[in-house]
């Protein structure tokens, strides 16, 4: 009997169904637990007791992939995580990031201009501080937190290769970077025998699919894994917000993202479809949004965050099913960007002059489908 198009495919996928991260042999869980909620310094996370319960549940379910950064909760995120994994270091994959200047956020510290940025001194100082907070001798993955346009790419890649050769770091990745810089960095690394970026962190969700324009094809070309963040769009895709409840929302620190999302009717149409599908399959909007992301090409291990065990349990249930092709298409269609950036908006007009039915390589199939490349004439 043919399956009902509204019935999701049930799976037995779990956190211990490990996947390879990019062009490496490193095994990681299909969902990465973000530790930005470990600590209360920013007013957005949980205390050490509650954070430990979140950590324990993820670990007990087979999870091994944890993500933090030098600046999260003024260092508490790394401190908590280091304490939690102290007796299981060899079993887990720890990723942290440098770039943000931690002295700029603390009034009781003298500002150090060289404690931020992507340059060598910032890398050396922040890496040592992260290792102290984590109480570890090495970090599995060190990310450049954001490309800040001031440090030469050659300096970044050589410095990262040096810390790998020192044994303090095993692999490197980058977060929040334009595709040209990512591509140049990995090309330089390949040509000079340095360690390339094996993973990219970037924002990706049903409201923001800009990843698909350039970064996803770049990652496909370099065989880099994609670890997307912001899957539920700052909470907009949880379903707890309505047109009415956000009509007069204040655009302050806590609500500025929701205030921005709620201004666009297209975003509400996307949310409406997410909620409709969630009701059809008896799943939460969060699980639908996560499942859509997990099925998109090139995605290795979406980042999830949770302040409570209940929130984590909801996230993990997104592994129990797969949206049907019809449901994926509905979400793809309603969230399809209306304005394609140049040159993608231009290239498809000339595809017909290249040759009839000339298919693109499989690694570029997603962008070909998005822009109708390689179509029949």
C-alpha cells in the first residue's frame, strides 16, 4: 500500500548514528548540542545545575558533539562544559571558537585590543584561555567565530595550521564567513599543505535560505560539513508567536529578532505551513523546522540549544521521523526566496546556450534545482 503523503517516514535514527564531519574521519552526532545556554551571565541560559541535566540527557542518548565559544556567558559556558566532560574527555568532540574580544565585555578588565580578531596573537591568547576554562589539553575543533575583514587570510590559515601542529587543536572550521573568503582560505590551505576548514557554521532556516546561494555550493566543492545554527529563527518557528501578539512588540534586546521577523508577511506564511504540517503529523513546529533542515543537502549536524531537559527532548524527537517529499516541497515552495542574487539570477537565462539537457555534477544539484539549471529545452 502506498504511503499517505501526509504520514512522515518513521525512523530509528538516534544521536549515536554518527556521521563524518566534512573531509575528515571525525565521527559526530547528527545533532550538535550548543552550549551558549550553559550559564546565566547573558540572561538567556540556565544555571550550572539545569545545564548539567541538559548535558547528561544528550550524552546518555549517545550524543558526543558539543559547541561553545570563548565569549559565551563570559566564559561560564566553557567552564561548565569542561567540568561536565572532565571524566569522559576521550568520548566527546568539543568545538569552541575564537575572535570575540572577551575583555571588551567585562568592566573589571582592562581592554586589550589584541584579544579580539582573527590574527595570530588573538588566536594564541584565546586558545590558551579556552583550554584553561575547559580544563583540557586539546580542542577537537577550533572555529574562527566570524570573518572580520582585518586579518590577511594567509595569516589566519598559517596560524591555525601551527596550532594544529602544536597538538592543541585537532581540526579547524569557520563560522559566519562570506563564500569568497571561505573558498580562498581552503584553496590556500590545500596548495600549501596546511589544514583546511572541515566545517562551516552559518545561519540557516526556513526564513533565511541565503546559505543555498553560494556557501552551500562552496562547501560541496571543498567537501566541508555544514553545521547550521538559528534553525528555529530566534524562536519565531516555535509557533508561540502570532500576528496579534507581535503587533506591538518592542524591538528591544530580547525581542528585536522577533520584531524583525514579524514585519514580513512571507514569514507568517512560512510559519502557517510549518504549523499546518506539524498538526498533520502530530509533531511540534520545532521538530518540523529541524527535520526540514536535517534533510537539506550538505547539512551535517544542525546546532540545537536548550535551557531545559524538556526543550532538549523536543529537539531530539526530530530524529524520529522524516518529512515526506511532498511535505518538504511544501516547505521549500513557501520559503523559496523571491529575489535571487546576481549572478544566480542571471546564469539561468544563459543555461540554454550551453547545451540541451546538460546536467550539472551531483554536488551542485541543489543549486541547479533552485535556479533551474540543466533543465530541458
